[in-house]
C-alpha cells in the first residue's frame, strides 16, 4: 500500500502520517506508531489489553540470524478493509495500545555531551 492509501484507510481515526522504515512503512498518530506495513500486509499494534482481540491474527515476525522474532503487531483482519466500523474498532484499539506503550516508557532525556576540561 502506498502512503496515500494508508492515510485514507486510517483517516477515520484522525490525522495520521506514514514514515518509511525497515523496508516497510510505519503509520503514526499522536506521536506513536500504531500500525506497520510489510510485505504488502497491514499489521496493528497489540498489548496485554488488546492481544485477545487479534489472537487469531498472524503476528508480524522477522528473522535475525537463525532466530525468528515475533513482534507485538498482528495482521489487520481482512473485513476491516470493507467495513469502516470494524476498521475503527481494531485500529482504535491499536492506537490505544501504542499510547499505553509510550506512556509506560520513561521520558527521553538528551544525551549528555562530554565535558571539555581545560588543559593546564
């Protein structure tokens, strides 16, 4: 999917942006990434509260060496492409999961720069 298609798809949630990343695309709203697109599929963010909702959906996974790593993103159900109410239900839950995840992280602090010492 192209960026404009993703913006249209998720427009019921409000303004979203799309950023290229890792050979795919991340979909962002309110400063958090709640969806990703990879290999032509759309995946939504899950957490402990939303995992049950997408329990049967395939997780996004990737290989790192010999290991296969499954992420907390699950494939968007096909019916969401045809039913705006279902899309809002699933994508809204993913956005809330992303917000909770961001809120649980400690705030970013600027990296300390090394102090220069005067040489005497």
